């Protein structure tokens, strides 16, 4: 157990402060504005239509945090920071930052949720195309770094037909196809999402091997004829009952002997470790009516209820990179 003192507890209580300053800077577009040109607070205030006092205090706080530089009265975003926080940069993590900014409002209701007061937005949906695009972009930022290692751990072997359920912008579809030259894939997600995938994958050189299919796995059947089905970062948004229904749809979409692979947080029996999974369960409490993070035994039980066998945990991990396989 972690050893705490009054000082460490107060420090924990104040952790939100720097996060709020950072997220406000991101929401206001200050990093992008100051990436190419240094400006005074007055210039920034004018361009962004901000309150002068509020803007100056925020700019100074961002500078104190090392996210901006201040020379005399000029503020600038240093190049290494700008590369990560300018949306057009290939190394940008801004989509994830903006997604986290959206989570801020959901997490503010956790106390009431635990008291049994329904959340005002616990559907797991997004308030507009901008939030959806930010979320899908955030998933790609994370997935692009993780996907090749996950595919290697999956060991797809001679699998020929992949179904990527809820495949977002196709990050894992792309990684599987690059690792398996003889594989074709079906990317299945909701209509607005697959259009984002179509745009992102247009210049990948892989589109002749990808069937992009729009649908809602809560409502629709999945495309059939696959020997490998991949559920990546999906099951945490569902209740156990919803996962049984989803697994049955996956099984129906598979050839005999086919394999289902799940990537997600896989919790230890005490539901406390990994810490990232315990915290992510709080995220699901805030964002969904029944989601959470599950142990291997809990996942195995729902897979077996759906008709799968030979359920095995392939990999543990602290970054939502636990892997479980099951067979039809």
C-alpha cells in the first residue's frame, strides 16, 4: 500500500490544477497559434477574442509549466512542444488532449453518479462531429505506436480474413495487413467513423484489401466469413450481458475453427491492478451505463457463455494491451 502524508494527500488533491490549465490552453488553440510566431498577450487576446486578464494569467501559467516560452512580453510555443500539440503535425497528440478535455466534464459528475444520481451524458456518445473526430484521432495516436507490437503478439499466422470490429480509423486493420501480405480485412464501425477511416486509409496502398462496412454492432449482425476477429478496446464500454451478445455476433461471423482476439485492460482478481485499468473503470462509470474493466475469469465466463472454447490469456499489460484469445 502506498504510504501517504498530509503533504502527499494535499498534492494529490491539487493535481487537477495543472491539467486544467493545460486543457484550457489546448481548447483555446494557444499552442497552434504560438507555434509559428511569438506574440504579446494583447495580440493573442485580440486574435482569440479573450478576456485580457484571464488570457495573461493563463499564458503565464502555461509558461511556468514549460509549455510556452516568454521572452520580455512575447509568448511562443517551443518547437518540440509545438510538434506534439499542433493538430497538423504527424506527431501530434492534440486529438487525445482534446478528448481528455471532453472527459473533464463527464468526470465532474462522478460524485453524483456514485450517489446514484444519473449522469447527464452516460451514453458513451459524443456531442458532435468535432468530439467524435477528436476521439477517433486520439485512438489512432495511441494505436499507431502500439499496433505493430500487438499484431506481433497475436501471431496471426496464416489467417486470411480479418474482421476488425469497431475498428475506428483502421489503425489495427492497417497493422495486420502490413504484417500479413496474404490477408484481407473487413473494417466494421458506425457510418460516421468508417468515413474517417476511408479518408485516413486512402493513401495507405491497402484499400484493395480492405472492405469498409458501416454498421452498429449493438443493432446489426457482423459480416460473415472470417477466420480472425479482433475486438480492440471495445469490451470495456459494455456490461457483461452486452459482451455476451457481442461475442455471439462475433462467433456467427467466424468460420469454424476461427479465432477471436480481445485487446483490453485485463484486471487482476482484486480489480485493483493494473492501476490504469482501475482508473479506466472510473472513466466507464462516467461515460457508460454499464461498462467497466474485467478480469480474465470474468471475460472467460462471458466468452464461454457465448459458445467459445479454448479461452486463454496471451498477454498482460498496463496500457490496455492485455490480450485474450478464444476459438469457435
